[in-house]
């Protein structure tokens, strides 16, 4: 029977997660050079358009139709959103000592389309995260082609591995191998989203190579307030990402919401302490990056650990990610906006620490980690899931990247990189500083503000 309260929460959460992609665009956009901010915004915004269409055509079916091959890929029965409207999704409730069994889809059933829209927003933001690793040097249409291929070959299958559970979309539906066979824990996408995006970001940074002048010229952030605004929007939307993954408006959503808050706050403190010790000053950019590192790390764990456990995860993630971002200078890859240092490393930290801090006292469907008497068993499962996704994403992304690059479609010309890819790729600039220029969307340059007969410039004519 459909649960109206849970359905409302999942739809509201989907809207919150949607807001994360434009939030990410401003977070990344503030960190790039002024001459490439529009390209950065477009690389994120276009993911909403491309992935939404692919999700309806075949993405949801590839991810959540009943398994077709060893837990690796769905069978496309829901391609074109076939057999989704008017249908419910939910789990069977097993009998316990105090309650009888409940037949599928159980008392907390959701409309399949509500679940599909919630999962769509995860599919949208994951390739958008990758874009930060190749800022300042990427052709727009090459990026669009990459997004089409990457979500098709990498994200949709990995979503099937991690998020597709036996019997959720249909009573006899078979899901993916990580969720059902390996039984690694990932509440909201530490493996499918963050390790996946971070590994792909590392591969693309290697394929596209270094920006001209890097590392001597690192390209200072052109708008730090935009970075902080973007981080705040991400933090706000992340409540839908994590608490929404409870798929019900109950206690588990409250736990995930609480853990998301305290882990993020702790990570900000952890990152700033590292900055203070290393550089002598805490920075605004560090606070924003620390918040994102905490959000990334708590994502897989937020439904399985206590609030005290989440504080520990946040502090560790903030400190480790702050130290990890400098590795690109030692190893020589130009990960422009630290996608590897924050999302790959933060995702690994959160996924592996579940093996230490998880407790069935918080979630009876989870497992006990090392600190709660569970031994090393769950830690081993977490490591297997994390490195399987990392390896698959890195290798396939490397192949896709080299193919697109060989076809000449991935990196802009050197002169365009120097002069600015906003003009070269989009025929626009984000800011017009000339006194006589009023802006406008047509691409034409408006004339100067007309003066009155007395020679005084008229006011109120800027609209």
C-alpha cells in the first residue's frame, strides 16, 4: 500500500538533490579563472539535460531492471520508463518474534517513478563531480560526448551493483552484486557516486594533461564568496542525498540527517586545523573544501553509525583530505579542483570506516564493525566494494578519454586556453567590466547609456 508521507519525503529529497548540481557549479565556478567560469558552469548544468533524457530512454532500466548478467547490469525491462507509472516499489517485511511477515511491497511502498526521480538526481551529479578535475581546458561538446558514454558504460552499471536490491522494484526482481551478494554497506553512494567520480577524475586528469603553466601557475580562485555559496547549497541539498536515502520519513532519516550535520561540521574543523598547522592560517576555501570532504565521507556511513562515530569520521576525513590534495603536486597530475583529493579519498575514508564504526544498534539491516564486535569481516567487504568500483571506473574512463582525445574532441587549443575558453567555446564572458556595457543575452554589445540634454547620464535605464 502506498505510503503518502514517505512518498512526499522522497520527492522532496529528490528536489534537494537536484539543487546540488547548480550548487556544485557555483562551488567549482568560483574556484576557476574568470575566463573559464561559464565553461565550468555549463559542464555541470548540461549534466541535468543529458542524463535526464538518457535516464528515461535506458538509464533507469539499465540500473534497476531485474539483473541480466551475474549482478553486473539490468535487463532493460524498464527502458523508456516502461511498466513504471501506476506501479509500486518496496521490500517484503520478514516475520519477527513480535510481528508477522508482510507481503511485497510492504507497508512503506513508494511509486516507482518517485524512486526513479530520486535516483536520477544521483545519476546527474556524479558526472558533474568529475568536471572539476579537468577545469580550464576542456571542449564543451567533447565533455558532452564523454558524459553520454560514461554514464552509459560506467555509472548505470555501477548503480545496479550498489543501489539495486533484490525484490525492491518487483517481488521477483534481482539486483546487483555489491548490494546482494557481497553485502557491502553504502547508505547513499560513497562507492557509486564519490569513489566512482573521483577515480574517473583521476583518469581524465591524466588523459587531458596539465594546464598551461601548471604547477607554477595554479590559477587562483576568481570568486571565493561563490565557492562558499556553492558549498552551502551542496550542504543543504545533501540532506536530501543522505536522509532521503532512508526512503522513509522515519527514525533512520533522522539519524542520517543528524550524522550528515555533525560529520560535516567536524570535517570543517579537521581541515582548518591542518591548514593552521601547515600554513599558519585557516582559509575560507579550506572551510568550504572541508565541508564537502565531510559530506562525502559520511555519505556511505550516515545510516549505519552513531553521531559520535560520525564526528570521528568527519574529523578523519577533513584531515586526511586536506593532506591528500597536495599529492597531485608530488605525483604530477593536474586535478584542477581536487576531485581526487576530496571525492576519491573522502569516499574511500567513509566507505572503509564503516568497517570500524557501523553498529546494528543504529540500523538492524546493517552490520557490526570492528569497534562493535564485528571483527574484520565487514571491513573486508567494504574494501572489496570500494576498490572494485575504483578500478572499473578508472580503467574504463581512461579508455573513453583516450578515444575522445584521439578523435580531437577533448582539449581546447593552446591559444584558446590562454585567451579564455568562455569566449572560444561559448562566445560569452561571465563579467563585463566596461563602463558603457550593460550586458545582455543576445551576444550583441549594447550601446552606452544615453545622456540627458543637460549632459547627465540617465538613471533607471539598465534593465
